C-alpha cells in the first residue's frame, strides 16, 4: 500500500485498513476513495482497463452514498473478480431532494494475473466521515475490513 499525496493517504489502524481521501468535488473524492480501497488489494496503476461496469448508487446522506459506492465496487470484486483501474464519466451529484447519486463506468480487469496482496472484505461506517476542507474541496475518512 502506497499513499498518493493529494489523492489519498493510508493511516495506521490496529486490525483493518484506514485512509483519508481528498477531492475538489464529490466526484473526485469518490474516485480517490475507490482508488485507495483497491490500492490496498493491488497496484491499481498496473491494472489494465479491459472491462467496464456501469453503476448507479443513490443514498440520502453523502456518507451512505460513499459507503454504497465502495460496497458496489467490492461486490464486483467478489462476483466478477474485478480490479479497478479508473472511471469513465464518474459523476456524484446532490439532487434537489438532497439525495446523492453516484453514476458512471468503472474500468478495470479480471484479477487473474495480477499481484493481489490483500483482500478487502467490506466497507465500514466505523470512523467514516466526509467534510468540507475550507476552500480546497472535500475530505473523507474510511475504514475497510480486511
């Protein structure tokens, strides 16, 4: 696991994995959180963008939307063997009814042939937050179960 300054940083945790991610908007924040999550599993920069999976996640709160978004990506890992490389058209918006939507296409590859050093079992709400960072965008903290 290697932190990517300005995008995400791994933090010490006794049993699980914990990180902070940043973004100028919710879309960049969610992307960096997803890359940090899959960075625990493998070197995402080495994953080839051969497969694509469209997704749409909705939730009433921003933390719940991030949770469901990461959980959906882990579901793709568990069911399809999908490793994340990047996103196409990732968009996270807040509608007039205050519902958060995350939509787009996850790009990556099947896990065979990649160095998979660890498995992320689940996203947790433990220590999770999303908060504004003055004028510089957003910060999220996430703990995942290994």
